[in-house]
């Protein structure tokens, strides 16, 4: 199809959608409250709706008082019943799909319900909006002249009791209209392969022949794939393989530790990076401007938002607030109510608002992934900013990392212990350690206070991971592939101690 015609069709869709977006941009809180009313009305005759008498809930205050906040463990029994084929438990339409996720903290699998409404009105709608925003900001784009290289999870879909479960990306790919495959690579057959290592080589051989104009996937795994593409083809950068490539749509983990490595294999200032914020539970926010790491919170995808200020999270004084009460600069845990039947559900993520007109956010971390053993309140956002600065100052590159506390013992003070796998190690690891520690102090005043004169914390300790350590750990724990992530920060030493042992033994890699 000629570019002018493609852009004309896209422009028509863009204007139509922008008119809808203007409503939640102009009246965000009203749109959210109306959405809550629709969700309650839709589910009032479900088992869950009758239990909490949704029919008599007419405002947010009653909803907040009556319906308790829930974690996955609180939902598990109901989800298991629906996986066995029972309907109308927490959502009126049949739940056919469940996104399987082991998360980053629990070995136990989670099965997140995906309704037809959430698939269409949230996940697919977000994909269209992402393209709309990108094309609106880049009028001369040639995105549709080629294909998008998508890198999804490496789990096949399994069917039981009339329901299916697998990675969210597999569910999305498996249910896309047939024409969507023509604009994507690799093929559905390759995308849904279960073995990551076989799948990666199949993707390389299939995609190097295509006219790839965009990339989509988790930064850590996409980088592994792209480096394999370069190694297989013998080329120096990706423009030598795909001359029309112009944008990378990324999400799932922070881009901070990887951005310099991407710029080396995608040199030049014209290439664009667009961030998204999605999860098995829903699609939440999209970067809506070039050269901006702030994400626009999408308010009409069938998701009602609430927030817990992190300074009260898990305490006796824990408070829950609606979107209308959030403040710029504060860190919040995210609570969602969705069109797949998750009611006041803790997704485990934390965000920081950068703007409230419109509502824009940055993902700051996980509620379980922080270190606060000594009152230092170190979050992932702090760690990755400090790490980015340290690697730039020392001309080094990392592949992965994790951090855990060294607990006080007798007269010994505490500290943070890092395991870092370098792609390009610093010339002097002691110098790198000092720079990283100082950057953490500059970024986090609580950490700085605990480090002052070694009052509570000694200088951090870094273990230099052998090649493929994190890959081997993921493989050993059956977590290879597109949507699995390394636990970054933890208040326990579980992951670090496992890695320390594995660091001394042979490789599990092929």
C-alpha cells in the first residue's frame, strides 16, 4: 500500500481517537468516576457483586469503604474456580484466557484473568493508541512500509477445562486478527515457540530477511536477540541490516541500564525510543511525546485507579486515595479495578507522578523490590539512575544486576551487596564501587544519612559476576524468555545467595 494512503488512513483514525482522548485529558477524574460506575453496574449480578451489594454503591466513598483491597492470594480461590470453567464469579462474561506469570518474587505461578473486554478495550486499544501517538509526533514516519519485530514470551498456550493460559504476549498474538500477522515478524508459529534458545535463532533467521521498521519487546531480552542478529550477520550495527528501522517500543523493565548499549547498535540521533507501561493485569500508560520518559496515564481502558502513598504502605496508617488526590513527586503503590474482574487489586508496582495536568507518571519500582533494612528506602529508580551515571563515568556497560543487604552482625555494620554482570567491565572495580556509592548518596538522602561517616552502612560491596550468570540463574529456574525479569532489589538475601553459589560453579548455558 502506498505511504500517502497508509498515512491518510492512519491520520483519519488518529483524529477520531484524539477526540476521545480529549475527554479524559480535559475531565480525567469525571471519566474515572463514570468508569467505576460502569464497572460496578456491569458486575452487580456476579457472585462478587452480590457479596458486596454493588447495586447500592453510588459513589467512590461507599466503594472504598465496602470493597476490600486484595492481593493475588486473596483472589486465588476465585480464579481457580473460573479456570475450571465456572462463570459469573467476579466478571459477568466468560473468562477464556489467563495470563500466566510467576512474577519476580514468587516461584508459584499466578493466573491473571483476561476477559474479552480487557483484551479488546485495553490491550488492543493501547496498541492502536501507541501507534497513533507515535505517528502524530512523527508525520514523516515510514513505519507501515515494513514490519514490527515483536519479541514476546516463550510460553505456548495450554488449554484446560475450556480455558487457555500462557504468557500475555502469547494470548495477544494468538487472538490477533489474521491480517495483523502480515505487519509483524516473526511468524506466529515462531513467536509462540516454548524453548527460548531455539526460538531466538529461529527469530534471527526469519527476521534478517524482512524490512523491519520497528522493534517491540522487553529491553533485556531484546538486547540479547539483537546482539545475536549482529553476530549472525557479521554487521556492526542494525541499520546495516534493516535500513528503514526507526523506533523501539519498550517496556517491562527500566531502560536506564541498557540505553547506552542500544545507542551503540543503533547509532545516530534519528532513531526513536517509546516506552510503554503494561502488565498481565492491564495496559496503563504510554509515552506520548518524543524524547520524553514520562508516560501518559490512559484513563479510558476499563481500569479504575487508586493509589497508596508509599510512606504509609504496609503500616497501620496506610491510606488509599483516588486519582484526584495524587501529588506530583510522591511515590505511590498502584491499586486497580478492571474490566476483567480484578477489584481493588494490588499489582505490586510503584509510580511517581510527574504531572497532574495531564496525569503523567514514571514507573519507580515494585512494592516488594526495595531495600529498607536500615531505613535507607532505596528504590529501583534510585539504583538505576546511580548505575547509569556510574557506567557512563567509567566507560563500562552492564548486562544485569541484583542487590541485597548485608545484615548487621555483632559490631559489624550493614551494607548493600551487589552482583553485577558487566558486558564491558570498568578498568578499576574499586573506583567504580566508590562512584556508584557516591551517586546513590547524591540521589537518595536517606541512604546518604545512613552512609554518613559509616554511621549505619559501610560502603557497598560489588561481586563481579561471571559471564552468563544471570542467564544461567533464569534457565535453572525455568524463567528464560521475553517476559521474565531479574529481581533487582530485595530485603532478603535469597536471590543473591543463590547467585553467589552459581557464580562459583559451571555454566548451565548451551
